[in-house]
């Protein structure tokens, strides 16, 4: 990649896309295309094709997606599968038709079977049943990953994919109805401190194990893969470390400074009980995460405090 190569980051205003733009600029890339949803609706096939025809990006990072936590995925499975597949189909096909040099597709660790051996290797994909609560989103992401593989196999397109673990950091979604567990906990504990509440509710039993990666580390891995990886198989991106949701809640509680009680609501779903990625393939290519979890939570909470009113 030349520093002046035209790079289109789809989803550049979201959690991952904005971090990728920051990383590219920090590395000296100067020709980055950013479009918000109002400027370019990625579900509009004609608009996407017109954009690619006019701009002719050399590189594409497909970080745009409809995303949400366990509650949103369970409530809106049709929306999650339809909107994500529409976005992927339009962007990947346009990238092929307008001869993009390289495309990076971002998926999610929820593509793996619910009862997967741990830690999860890339080859475990499609080896069992998915977690029902996010099946719609997972099937869409599997389809995007397979599209990239098949376009590479049939046409020789340099389309690659990576599958991140749970991400958090600046520009996360803090809507309690649709957010993931990390931003939900940060907001809940912050508001409990502000309102002097005696307790905070945590969804589920607190027993599921999860892995978390600071989003700027994820962005660094994405740019590294764009620069260094051309394989057909997707690549896991994570830390290789895990903790329980209960331990995470205690960590966020400490960072925010909440002194009250944790109440686990076992009527809410736990989701998959364990989901740890095997990141040995990525580490063998020369990349490893930098931000430890508690440091990342502190940075995420600082960003939240600065942007809470918005």
C-alpha cells in the first residue's frame, strides 16, 4: 500500500471504522474516503455502484454493519441478517466489478458454533450449531466471509477477512437497549454513581467467559493485515485472554468508582458460556495486542465521560 493509495473505510463513523481511520492517518496514509450513512446508504446497490465507479478506491475496509448486544440480536434477527447481507453483497460485488486492489472484510467471533472447543481456531467454522440469540447476525457474517473466499477462489480477487473478539473503546454504542456488555456496564455504573444508586443490575449469571480487545488495537491489526496478509482463510483477532462477566463488572465498577452492590439478573440470557479465540495464527504473522484490559477500560470510560451528554 502506498501512502497516497485511495482507501475507502466503509463504516468510518462507527466504533471500528473510526479507529481504522485514526490508525491509517497515524501511519501516514493521506487519501482516505469517509462517507456517513446520509452520504452513502450501503443498502442502496445503485448508490454503492455509482460511488465505486466515481471514486475507484484501491483498497476497501468493510467495517460497516448493523451491530448490537444480545438483547438486540435476539429481538431483531430478521433485521440483522437482511441489513448485513445487503451491505456486504453490495460492497463486495462492487469491489470486484470495479477492480479494487484489496478488500478487508470484518466479521465477528459469533460466527463460531455455540459448543466450540476452546480456544477457538479458525478451522472450527461451520463445525456445529450457532448460538441461537445471535444466529441472524452470525449467518450474515459467515456469508460475507465466504463471499470473500469465493471471489478470491473464482476470480483471484485479493479479498481477505478477519474475525475480531468483543471490541470496546471510543465511539462505542452506549444505548442500554442495544449496546454490548462493556459499554452497557460503563454507562450503568456511571449513572449509578451520579444518581447515588445502591446497586447495579448485570444481565445474566455473571459466569460466562469473554475476551475483550481495545478497538485501537483492532484497528492496528486491520491495517497490519492489509499490509501483510493475502491468505484465503480468515484470521482471528483478539488477546487470547478471558475473564468472567462478573469479573468484568467488578473491574468496571472499580474504574468508575461505584461503591454499591452488583445484582445479577438470571432471568436475562447468558449467551454462549465461553468464547475465547485462538490468535496464534495472527501472532505468527508478527502482530500482537498492546492494550491490557484495565487500561483499556480506563480509556473507554474517559472517552465516555467526555462525550456522555451526546
